[in-house]
C-alpha cells in the first residue's frame, strides 16, 4: 500500500514524464498490466493517443488471469494493445534458472517488442522500471540497455508509492494492486524452470487469491518438488490458519500435486529471492 509523500513533487514528476513521452513522439510500452506499466501506458496514451501502443508478452511465466486483466484494462484505457507470444521457456539458459534468468527472459521480451516497434514507425520502446528498482538486483536491466529500452518512470524519479498515488488520482484500478513478478521467480535459483512447475505454482496462488489474500507467493523448495512454501503479508498470516480456509488451500495444493504445504512465518516481502545474493556480495572481499 502507499505511504504519504509530497503530492506536489509527484505531480511535478508526472509533468516531466509527460514531457519525456511527448519528446519520444511514438512509443511501444512493454505492458504487463501491473502497477507501473499500467500507469505508464495510461500517461502515454493521454500524451500520444494512437502514437502509443501497449505490448504484452504471453508465455507460461505469466498467470493467465493477469493476461486477461491486462487485456481488459488496456481496452478500458483506450490504448492500442497487442499480445505477442514469447518463447523464453525454450531457451536452455533460461530453463537452468541461474541468477541471470531474468536477463534471458527480458532478452526474449525486448526482441519481440523491438520487432513491433520497428513496424510502428520506429517507435521508442519503454518499460515500467521505476526509481525504486534501481536498488534491487535486476539482471533484466542489462537486456533493456542492450535493446535501447528507455525507463521514463525511473528517469523522472518516480517511486512505487508515487506511482500508486498518481494511479489512484487517475482512477486506475491498479493503484492498489499487489506487487507481482513472473511465476519463474517462485522457483529457487538452480531449480529448472518447466511449464509444469509454473502451472503448479499458479494453481496455488490462484487458490490464495480466491480466499482474498493480497500479498502472497507460493514458492517451491530446492530439491523438493513435493513441497510448496506459502508467503503472506504479516497481517494476513492468522487468516490462513482458520480451519476452513486452511482446508481449502491445502486441498488446492494437493490437487496441484504437492504432498506438503508450509507457511513461511517470516511472511511476504518483495525481492526475497535475491536476499541471499545480497548477503553473499556483502561477504565478498
């Protein structure tokens, strides 16, 4: 959820964003339907009209419910929208799921968006990378640089909280949407990414969403395909142990093929997958 910030500063950044987009003249927005890309797409279509195009990548790493939501929202915003199929799961370097996985995924995405941009009168490709993302481990940023993708939200200094506040002012339903990431981020580094594993994770997360949980992840455990580890926001932890809720979630996990269902008592926090990497880098000489 949002934290209080200076509305005047956020408005000034939004004005700078509009000027930046107008200067591009024509853009292709890498659009997932999440908080950041939805806001960027809305501002872009407001500035550029038909000279803005949203592109969503369809693959097994994106929840089908998220794809459907993205399509509906693009239609509601009035931005031209195109769905393209990407094949990151066919890349061996992506499947092996090392710390560069995101790089290979974004390479596939930006290869596809560049093709679209070339057919859209050489439009500039932009994505929803924001100022807060500069502090996290983001291998995909290298892929964006290699494809000359621009990050207008980060360039004007917009943070996630400011984007949520500005989205709310624009009546975008995404203003309070949970933080999302591709399904592959639920697999620990070193566990091979397969469509079957992604499907099992998706089934559990959809069951948790159906129970009304907000901040959530269903993570696989290294070298144990029989176990799923559930992370929830700290305030939501007590709800999962209510007998009826617990029974439905366990039943959904069992139906997805898990023999063991565990609850992470530390709760959900964004960037959890990369915490070990940060710790290792601090120990390095």
